[in-house]
C-alpha cells in the first residue's frame, strides 16, 4: 500500500478525494491535513471530519492547518462550494475531535515516522506543506513524492484559470498561496502537478447509468456525490467540477491514468496581473534551467478514471 497524507481544503471535490482515497485498497491514508482555500481552515478542517464520519473512518487523524497563507491574506473563493463548503450536503457537525497536532506538526511527524514512504497529495493551496518544509527542512529528503492539483500549463484547450475574477491566468490553489507553491516547487521533492489541463475536463461526466447506480446505492457517499453533481449542474457547471481533486487520488492509485511531461516551471509571486501563474518554459533553447523540473499532467484516460471513481464510491 502507498502511504499518503492528504492535504486538502474541503471543498466538495476535496471531500470526494477523501472518500476515494480512504476507500482504496491501494492507499493507506496516514493523516488528513486541512488548509485555507475554498473556505477558511476552521470550516475545511471540520468538513474533513464530517466526511470521515460519513464513511466511518474517524481512525484517521485530521490536523488543522495554517491560519493564513505564507505571506498574504487568504482571498475569498469566487466559485462557491455552497454554504457548507460541501455542495450543500449539510452533513451533521462532527463529534470527532481534531488531532492535538496541527497540520504542520502532523505532516512533519508522519513523514519522519515513515521516512521515504509518504506521498503527499495536495488538493488545496500548499501553505501547510511549505511551512512543514520550512520548519523541518530535513523532511524534504524523506518525502517519496508530492502529487498536487496545481497550476494551469496551457497544454490543451481547457481552462487556463479558475481564480475567476481575481486574475486571468491562475489556478486557484496556486493563486491562494503562490509563495507556498514556490517553496514546494523548488524543494527538490519529486512533484507531479496535475493542473487544470487534466483535472478540469468535460469528458469527466456521468452517464445515465452512473447516475442510476448512484441513486440505487444505499451508501451515504453515493448520495453525497449525487448531491455534489446536482449542485454544480444547477449552477451551469459539468460534473467534473465535483471531482477535480479526485484526479490526484486516481494518479496515486494508478499512475498510468495520467500521461505527464516534464518541464521547468516558475511560479509568479509578484505581478497582480498574473499572480500565481505557473509558467512552463516551453522553449527548445535558452531554457531557464534554474527553474525546477516538474512532472506535469498532459492528458488522462478519463474513462478509466471515472470507472475507478465510481467503483470506489459504490464499494
Ligand atoms: C481547485 O480549486 C478548488 O475549488 C478545488 O477544490 C480544486 O482543488 C482547482 O483549481
Ligand atoms: Ca481543493
């Protein structure tokens, strides 16, 4: 089993990622750490607990994360995940307590207790992971890899931005905390960035048969998923919006789901116009080799990804 920490900002799609990860036999979820992003960390940490209670996995510790991004204030998410941050599933308030350790401590301790074995899945801004690396730089050599829903690289005709209203060029998770992304991208840890190029794809849509199977299931997580799809559809979005972050979990389970290319990437941390932009140096000559090399999702097998997601939700 691959040991993972899921660092997330639930978020309906982060919640679906939690469900998918916890139900996969291929993964062992050692900790969930919550961060500011889709909502403030008070809400996202509670939402993580709510999902774990929904699927009966309260054995997994949840650490509450950084109160703010590394150097900025957290912007407000223009794309609402609903009043509860979970597509108005309105799950009951959790009775399970948060871990005594905050997210940064939980990341450091979990990595140190499993040197060379932990993969960190980042489905929110990278504030917690960057702070963990800053506080305990020695963990960088002990992290097996990072799979992140991060960036937009302009590799296909799909979205370049979803920080709608804030910048015409940035993906939300990087936009919220560009300085954190800069630290993590430059950390030397093997990073796979699954950006909007692969994670927001119109081919990720449910068939009538999928909907029927979810409706017939008595699993609470199937109902959660249906409500999330209904929620995004009602607002004029396709089903993929409800499962963006699941791509990182899919990749952790089966890396053949996503084809990647490697390239030098820089993070914009200064310009208002392009704050949080992930700049891929695509030149053949004169490439800025000082920029870190990152694996970037270029295309994915959406049919197999959806099959895996459906199988795990219904299991
Ligand atoms: C990210 O935006 C958030 O709304 C989603 O949870 C996802 O992690 C994609 O840019
Ligand atoms: Ca997210």
